[in-house]
């Protein structure tokens, strides 16, 4: 039987983070001592009180369908979270809960975009943004952001990229893969441009709890009532509460957009997993001590390994302010080691140095690589030591 696939999937690029993880696991299964730095998830288990709440919900029979947009009690808890953390208020019909923030973003673009509509995406970007826009028939408009601007889009760059087909711009702060955090002034400047041109702001805040060095996370929606109306916030408990596998994300914003997302969800996923929703209620209502404990651990790891990373010949790296990634520019190292690009360099690191990193090409930054420090300090120090030795030996040759 001859199978013809739809054009929408034929144009997709595979996720480089999942690809490198799969290859690393394959090598590990063959007995190779691979240290994986490709993980996009905390290495901590979900806190015990959240696990207990999930078990209790099942024991009490909460194993049936819920409303498509999520349990009313969970939406109430999310509303309380916004009021407490950002000082902004959302009604129940302005919140939808979905199967992870990735699914929320996918659903948002499906209801937002018609063929040819444009979404401005600053690069480096999370790998799925352009692909999800393309799946909805939209056009990703990539705006390159360099190290000298801390990988952040400026108001001038944003305005220059806007056309009569521009529907939205994505702002990811703290950012993946860069770890950079937008200041209030930077967000305000971007917000003024979006209000001027009626461009929807998609604010991906999934790493909001993981910030370091006294940096404070600011949501663009909390700056003014006008920007709140212009913004869809996307968040979840995957990173903040180490609940990646539970698949709970949510969006808050314009009730017409949320209603459309709810209608689409009712025909695609029915509802997020019921047990995971009850776990998320406890994640937000219960103690937040494990969240802060994990944040402190990540910050400690960053402080320990960052000096070692930037001491590697040909590695140049901005110190991240949030998330749990290092995103060094390795162009000099690649050239001095005799490789054609960072992809080939990353392949050699995996095969020869036994360290799995993610090449930056998938993030729109082909001169960079991404290393996750969501692993033990021992693994981090050993991995960076291996990379240092690998590069030094290649240069000597």
C-alpha cells in the first residue's frame, strides 16, 4: 500500500532535543558511559505531597472525565496563583488547562492562525515554536537576536518585523535555550509596539520560578491593564514543580481565544488527565519549599560550573539568569578543532567524549550548543572536564 502523508507533516523538522536524547540512550544501552546534558527537565522527582494528593484523588474515585478546559477547582487555584504572583486577576472563562504547555501552545496557534498569518519568533527560540506555527498554516518570522543584546529582541527589531499579516509575537522569559530574562523596561517597550500595531503577545513563562542572582521574573501582562488584554500567558507545573511527565500546562487571557481553545480541546483531547489535575491543585496550594530548594540547587550548580565552562578554549557564554541551560557560542572551538559546524562538533562530543549536548541549529543559533545543568553536580563537572579535554586535545593536534 502506498501511503501519502499530509504536506503539513512533511515540512516538519524533528526535535533535536529528543533526537540527541534517543541517541545518548542508545549508546548507554550499549555500555558506553554517556553523560547526558540534553535534558529539558529537572532531575528531581515530583515532591512527595503532590504524589500523595494524586494517590488520594484516585482512591476517592476521581478517575473520570473532567470539563475540557480543566477542573473548576484547578482553574480557581491557577487564578489565585496569578493574583498572588503577578497581581493580575483572571476569571474562570479566561483560563484553560491542557496537556502540558506544549499542547497549550499548539492549541493556541490552531485557533489563532489562518494560512499565511505571521508569528514573530525571536531567535534563539524553543525548537517547537516554528513547527507549531507551520502546523497551523502560519509563517514563522524569525528575528535573529545576538549575544550583544543578551539574545533579546528589541522594540526596533520587533517593529521592523511587523507586516499586515502579523498576528502575534512570542516572548519567552526566562528563555529556553538562553536562560535570559526580560526586564520590565524591555517588556514595556515591546508591549508599546504590540499595542500600537495590535499584535497579540504570546508570553511563555514556563520557567518563571527558576531565576537566579536576585533577578525577578516579570510578566508583560502585569505591566498594565492594556497589556494584560493583549497577552496570552502560557505556563505550567512541568519545570517549576518537576512534573514534566504529568503533562499539565495552562493559558490565561482573552476569553474569546480561551473559549475557542476549549472548543478545539473538546474535539481533540477531551480533557487533561484527571489525576494530574488533582496533583496540580496540591502543587500550587501545598508547600512551595521544594520549588525553592530546587531553584537554589540549580543556582548553586550554575555558580560552580560556569567558570569551568568559559575556561574551555573557544567557548564564549553569557551567564544565564534563569531556566537551567548553558548556551555557549562554540564557533571558535569548532573551527580550531577542525569541524565544519556545531552539529558535527556535537556529534563528535557524543561519540568520542561521551557527552550528549544539543546543537544550537535546532534553536536557530547554529554557532551554539545547549547544555542542561538539570543533572547532578558530579555529572556536570565530569562532563565539562571531558569537553575541556576533548577540545584541548583536538587543538593540540
